């Protein structure tokens, strides 16, 4: 997005979203399972962590691209949010600023927004926890921001190790954040449910004392790779 | 502080402090608000984090400058502490050592000290939480220390991104640590209270569905900066 | 462990362990005290942190050496575990992968394993906390793994700043992880108990208002090192 | 790229490339200018640095997606390389391994490959410099690798802050690496040349003593933003 | 520096500087020696490194405080620079942006400025080395900047571990950057020269085979601290 | 190494070393080759880097264990050094201090010491390069040190990812540092020479245009692992 005179800055009003029923079901699956189910993809990385414990959500991404230390575009994004959305904020360069606090959360909660994912910092974390507005961020920081530099809303952004398109499904829990392409949402749910069933069965067998070594057929495979079972290190 | 033969090391006995009533009121404000109120200053950075959750304090800084891995001067500082103080420990070079544990906390609690801020590590964190002695540190670490190298108490120190003079007001909560110059304490409280009132009003308006985009007059400003509202990315 | 054609990979079946009674007593001591008691040694470093709060364990190390992003050898290790053990996993190079989750925990719990220490990542952390299976790790990460590359079980490994031999005693709590050589386990317990008694006495004296400065004889020592007590900084 | 049973792994043989004449001209521009010319985009970040000094290249990306510590797919990629290409290697998770050395460089040089960009490590760096094979990497590391885990060649990959499609133009010099979409290569060259002309003119004016403050009209802009020119800090 | 409505932003025109003759002599001393001579103070830390090798400078600090990713205030600072100055740029929060390149260097060179020290990034590093304009920075980065947010020139700033006042003496070489308070410049030079003489003498004695152990009287001191000389580890 | 009252501190005078002829030959091999030859072991990690370029050495480790910021024990170690040795310094906790400079280098050069490896910082780097004394360190830093805290010489230490025993062979070049157990030195040289011969042959074949894919038999192996060769991504 550029023109001859620099980057182009837009707020895109109309985006497509996955159905709420799919979001609601993906929310309960858990990020690790969704990540595995879609082919070990979509994880944004361990640097984005929750400020609360025990919360699991999924929603449609409203994306924001901001200049470091400038949260004006987050305000522009609020207007584009609706029930079931998750605000996903990326910076044009690394930033530790506290870009988001309890006032913006109050604003988002009136619109039914389910949470925030941001690659910079947040503040008022005690209030956010008390309000029940869930946040996944790279930093917690008091550092205040300005509103001077243009950016964009609902354009493709990079968040950690993933690209996020507006309307993509964002799943978040204690393990972090996983992104599912909007068009793959149905398939992801299907694959996740299949995996959940398999995991349930595995849990039973392992809980009954069976070994992964046997269930996965690893004994022969490891031996073929050169692993030897010995009685002692010198054996 | 040097003489011809190396750094000079002192323990300064008499320092000025802000009034307890001002400290007590600043404690309730919250670091993010104080930081904004005094002109977006005073934040020590996101690397100093609390070992507990939900605690808010303010107090007068008793400053300590130590050699990495040497906590002898922390013991020297205890004697200079009185009710309402916060111990603020900086190292002459980066250190991860566990410089402070439950015994020093017990000692400080008998003097009415409100907490510890340290740019190195602490240990006995389960005990510290159980004792209710609040700590903000850069690391949690078992690594033990020695008592071999001189340092200073109640001299100006650098803590993260801030200089701290003895007697400065230290505010700390879940968002981190903010330092207010002692002579600005009254003004900081005044500005903070004004800001709290504004935030309260903002919270009401945002909670009623108004947008920051309108309240802050950002629509025209962002448009003037080149932001375009479009229906679709190609629009 | 090599042969002419590359690293040698083994699973060692028989290792010696410290007595369970010693493990159980060391578990209650706390890592900081054990670390001090054995001469300020054994701490693996501040990068290995617990995913839960308030848990204290000790156990015999079952060691695993894995290729980054490959957890096949963890499955091989499960079979070698028995009641009172702690699984200790190291990587041949830095890794952030989520190498371990609730299924492996279920498997280990049936065998009476007390916890996991790993220099990579774990996932399903909400489930692990709910199951009560304690974990100390370097990362929390969804990132899935493969089972393609050989490694070893019950060989000496490096975990952070320490070497760990199979059967060594691993102590872990909110302050992190400390390793005690198996042959030093009895002595470590003895020294720890002696230190606990001293600490108890110190706690009483400090709680009664005595100063570490006096108890440790630091006044004269610091003065000899050049520290001066002055009334003001210019004094 | 997945199927129902995990990630799908492919080596794509046919990719489109930008014309060599465009690559050759972009090579001389320099990364900072290209980055500005295309709207301040395409920079992969400061963590990818050259192992040599004073080399400027541009080429068509042959992309590789590898498992950490496994360089089998780099060998698969060599066959897909032709004159004017640059090998671009990304890992499925962070890795410090030395994935590439003088033997692979010898292989690539016979095919006219212009260099390597990798988000992991390289080794034999003294040899690589002597051979004149340029490399930009995240690490220098001896750590050896295996050839056990599948990956892909010529699929879209994420390299630092950018997505790279096979055939995209990679520009690299002492400032790092910038990626230009293949379809934008002509336009990028045009914009770069325009910018070079402007920079040349600016250089003359600044070298003659004119101020950026005047040339960019910053005096009024900064004043409007609240900047005051004063004689002394108290003035 | 605040008023009731936020941070105050100023460009201060008149600052005091140390005499050029003192700067020129301090330039030749080397940072490590100056740092020791003034009591082991003034070092900004190992994260600020030179982009060139073998250059030693000293000059008067023209300080700049900027918003991350915004270099408008650097242009404002150029006008305040004169022969013998060094531009010292700090950010209000961490930043990796390429804030400075060859055009700004050309501008500064016409005014006799001796170099740049910056806690963010620079670009055009090949050109800067060719031009002979020395730079010490935290990052090398292509990432472009804007000119939208006010800041200040010639106010006290924090640079790594040090506070820098305008007019302070900045010494920089291959070991990094050391700051000397302007009022201590004469004394620092005197102490440095004394130390240089001592070091010269030490160099002769050590080069003749004498041991630091003897020259510094460390044998007895270490023995008193508990060090034992033994023939073998078991000895 | 402890006694009942804390860590025990010793300087061990007599250590065994590998023959100089073996050291001299290992020096020419290069660290990456030695690392591979001994089973992909011994590499200390990418954080220890050379301050010079193009130097290759090998020598017998004289080990030093120091308190952070305290270089007294390095002076004690000098006396234990002889021709062919390399000084290897580890800290009891992370440290960035400049523990070593040109005076200590002068002292070591009179004894025929071949270089320094240190997990902390060094200073006087321009002088060290000019003197031709090679150094591998974790940091470059001016930060001065004290001589107050006991440590040990010629005891086993941990250096990055490796344990180093006194007398072990240290190999260092532009790729970093590899440690070879003293008793394995002969075998390591033999394996290295064999590997060098193989590499030479590989270099010829690859330089003649053969592919690693064919030489290593990777086509079938990768296909068996699920890699497909396709004409286009959709193919």
C-alpha cells in the first residue's frame, strides 16, 4: 500500500468475517490443538503473552497498523469493531509503549469486542483484569503515547511469526495466540474436532498406563535412527 | 562522587522526604496516571516487574548503589529506612543475582518499609508473597551474593530509564514503577487528581458508546495526515 | 558419546537415585536455601521459570537430550521414569518449541513422576495447572514438534548453568531450579537443615529489630573498605 | 499447505523471476533507498546482518522452509537455483544452528547464485569471506545439523518482519535486507531512481550548508507542534 | 519539563562547552582510561557500539530527545551544532529505527561535527564509513522515519546508563562511549593523564615479566579472602 | 568445591596439557570441522565472538572462575600460564564488565599465552587488535572492575554450553570457540583430519556441479519423508 509519495494509509470499513458459531466453537478448542489441527501453523510466537490466566477466546480480527508510540489509529479502529471481534494491533517497528489501557477497553466492551492482541505494550493491567477484558501483549508498560502519525485499519499486518488479514480468526488462551485464515475457519473447526476426539482417546490410553513409545510405534523408528537401549552408560 | 583514588562510597543519613499524606494519596492513583499527569515522565521501563499481583504502593526512595552480586550495602541501607520508605537498589553493572530475600524483608517490615524496587534479582519469592512484602525486580534468582565490595546509600542512582534521588517518590503497581521528583510531589498529586477526574468523565462517555475518534477530534486530524476511509482495500 | 560416524544415541535403563526420604525432605527446604547450603552452587539460572505458583518439589533426574523441535526422545524417557522422578529435558541447541503438553503429563502422572524441567517450551499450560502437574520451562509455546531425530535418555546433560547427571536431585519452587549431585544429597540435606536453623534464628533477631549490619559485623568491614557515614551528600 | 495428516511439503520447480537487468540495477541502489522508495516497506529487520562488509547485491529469492537444526531442504533447494538467484532460508521456529558453510557455498557458486539470507546461523565464515560468497544471517555458529525432517522449497515464507514469495527480489547490503515483490520490481526501480536523484540534489544543498530544517519546511511544522526555541533551558 | 498539558518541547540555543583543547586531548586518551580516571563512571553501556573500527573522538554533546521513529528533531538539532560537537540522540522509548543516514551526516560535516551517538538505529552505514563520519549506535536498520512528533534539543537526556547534559564531553572509541560532565572536563583530563603515566609504567613492568599478583599485592589479599594455592584439585 | 562455610577457593598449580604438536595441528583445522569430527560436540555457543577477524588458534585451557565485576583471580591465573595456553574465564553469574585489557594482555604475551576466551566483557579492544593478542568475549565494555572477591584457578568451569576442565583443548576462530576434552585431543585430531579429507573431496565434486542431493542420497530420503516435487505450488 503505497503511492508515489510514501505509504498509503486507509481505514477499510467492510471486511468479511467467519460465522459467530464457528468462532464460539473454536474458542473452546484451545490454541495448541487448533495449531496442530491446521498443519502446525498459525502460532504468532512465545513473545505474545496473556496478562490474565485461564481465559480462552476466539474472534474476528480487526487489524491495526500503527507507528510506534502512537495510538491514534487504535481509536480509528474502534469504530470498525462489532460483537465477536478481536482487535489485533501491529507496529511498523518494535515498540514497548503502553498503547492501550482501561479507557479503550471500556470503549471496546460496549461494542462486544472480545479482547486485544498487540505486539507492543498495554497498561492499566490491574483494571483490565478487574473489568474482565482479556489482553495478549508483548509488554506491560506505563509509557504514554501520542496521536500524530497516520496508519491503517483492516489491512494485512504481520504479528510475530504470522500475517493476519482482517477477518481472520484469532484464537487466544494461556498458551498464546494462533491465527486461522478466515476461509479455512470451517475446515479448521472440523480438523480440530477430529483431533480433540483423537486426543481424548490418547488421554484414556495414556492414563491407563500405555506408553506413547508403543502407541506411536516409536520403538522401531528410534532404533532405526540409531538409538540403542543399554543397561548402563558404559553398557 | 569520586576522589583521586577511585569512586567515593558514602552512606548519607539525612535526606528529605515528601509528606506521608502525599505518598498515601499518590499510592492510590496508579502509575500510568501519575506518569501521564507529570508530562509522560518517570517510568523506569518494562523490565522491572512485580512478583505479586494487585498491589499499589508509593513511598520515599532510600537509594542503594551496589556492586553486582554483593548485597552488603543493602544491609547498610536498612538502618536508614523509616516508615513510608521504599528501598530502591541499583547495580553498577547489569546483574541477575538474588540480592534480597525473606530475611531482609523481615528486617525492613519492622521499620515500616513499604516495598523494594531492584534492577537485579530477588529470591524467596513465595515467602515474600506470603509475608505481604511487595517487590518489583528485574529477575527472580536463587543465585547467592557476597558482602565484599563497598557501595553507597542515599546517593543519586540510575534505575532503568530514570535517575532517582534519595527522597524521591516511588509509585509502583501492576504496570511497573514510576518515579516522581520529591519537589514535584505536591504538583504531581494535583495533576494526577485532575487527570483522574478527566479519565472518570471519559470512562462515562466511552461506556455510553461515544468514540475516542470524536471526543479527541481525531477524524479531521487523521484525514489531514492522509488517512482515507474506504469501503474495501481496493476502494 | 560419539562413535566414528557421529554422536552416539542411547537410552540408559539403570540409574542410581537418592533415597525418597531424602528427596521428600529436600523438597520442603526451598531452592535458595539448598543453593546456599551446598556452597552457592547448583542454580540453573533465571531463564527457567515455573508455570504455576506456590509449588515446591524435589525428585531424581531422568535426563533427556533432544534435537530442537523433536520430542520423540521424551516419549522414550517416560518408560524409564518411576515414582519420585522429575523429567529433565535439554536441547542440543536453543529451542522455543512446545515440546510437552497435557498428554505427556497424563502419562507421567500414572508413573508417579513429580514434575518437568525443560530448557525449551511447553503448551496446554492451563490444563497442566488444572491437572496439578508442575512444570518449570524456558518458554510457553504452542509450536508443535516432530519425532524424527534420535537423542538420548539418562546421559549427562547441560541445563542452563548446570550439568545434570541422571539420578541427580532436582529441587524446584517459585525461585527456579537447583541441582544437587546424587552423591551429595545426604550432605546437602544436612547442610540445609543447619542453614534453616540459622535462618530461623536470624529471622527472630531481625524481626525483633536487630540489624544485619550488626549481626554480620558489617559496620567495621564496610568502613575498612572505604565506606563513610555522612550526614549529607556534601558532608 | 497442509493435508489432513500434517503440513504438506513440496519442492516447487517453476517460479517466475524479475529480469536480470532490473536485479542488476536494484543491486546498486542500496537497501535504505529501495525501502523508502517503495513506501517504507520490505525491511526484514536489524537481526539479519552481513558477515562481510561493503557488498551490495540483489537477486531472485529461492525460498526454503526448514525445521530448526536440519539442513536437508537447503540441499534440495540448490537444484532449483540458477544464475541471479539468492537463497532465502527461514526456519519453522527460532534456531541458532550453523545451517550453511563453505561446501554449500561452493555448490551455489557453480550455479551463479549471488548470496544467502538466513534467519538461523552460518559457519565457515572466514572461508565464505575468502571465497567471496556473501551471506546475511541471524547468527554465526559452529553448531552442526541433521537431515531428518521434511520442509519445502519455493513456498511463501516469513523472514523477520516480511513475507517472501519465491521470485521476489531480495536486496542486501551493509544495512541489511529488503524484499521487493516480484511484480513491483520495475516500479521499485523507477521509484528508487527518482529518489536517488532527489537524494543527490539534497546532498548538494546540505553539503553547501543549507539546513534540513529549511528544506523540509520543519521550522513552522515543529513550532505548530509546540516546539519552542529558547536561549536557555529556563528561558 | 512539562506544563499542565503534557511534556514541554524546547530547542535550547545557548549551551556552555568545554574548551576545544581539552576535548582534543581527551580524544586521545581512550574511553576505558577516562572511565577509570573519573572514578569508574560515565560509561553508557555495551549496547552502544561503533559502526567503524579504529576511530577515537571527543566532543561537546548537542543532545536530542526524540519520539521513536521520528527524526524531525535531529534536523532541528543540526542548526545548534558547531565545530567540535558530537550529536547525542536519545529516544523517549526503545526504538530500532534507522534515524540517521548519509544526508544528515553530510549536513553535520559542513558544520565540523565530529560524530553521532544514538540509542536507536542508523542506515547508509557503508556510505558513512566511506565519508569518514563516525557513528556509535544501538542498531543498524533500514527502517525509515517520519517527522510528526515534537521533541527537544539541548535538554538533559538519558543515554543507556548515563544522564547527558548539553555541553558534556562525550568520548568514543572502539570500546564504546563515556560521558564526562562539562565541569569535570579539566579534572578528568588531569586524572586521565596521571593514569596514562601509571599505565605506561605498569606496561613496562608487566612486559618485563613482573606479575600483577605482586605489583598489586594480591597474593596476601587473596589468601586472606580464603584462596588456597594447591598442587592438584584434590590437594 | 565447598566446605561447611561456603564455596572453597583454590588456585591449582599442576594441570595436564595436550602436546603442543597436537594443539598446533588442531589450530589449523577450524572450529566447525573439529566440532563435527568429535560428534557435533564442544561448541560454546554463538554469544562468544571474536574481537578480531581471520585468527585461528588452539591451546590448553587455564580456567578461571570469577565473581562478576572482579578480576583479581585473572591476575592469579597469569602466574599459572605457560606457552601454548589459552586463558578461559567464566563468571559465577552473568556479567558485562570489561574484565580484561591491554595490560593483562601484555602480561600474558610475555608468557606465550595464545589468547583469551571470556564469558564477560573486555576493553582496550583497539590496543588488543594492534598488539595481536586474540580475544573471544561475550561483550566489549569499558566498565571497570574491583579485586575484592575470591574465586578459583584451574577448576572445572561452565563456559556457555560447555564444561571446561583445566588442560582441555580450546579451539577458536571466526566461527567461535570449541572445547575438546584433553584426553580426546589425539582422537579429535585424527577424526578432524579424516573429515578434512572428506570435505576436500566433497568440495571438488560440488565445485564440479554435482549436487548434495545426489551425493548424500537425499532424493529418496526426502521423498520417503513426504516431500513432493511439483511444477507449481498448486501442482
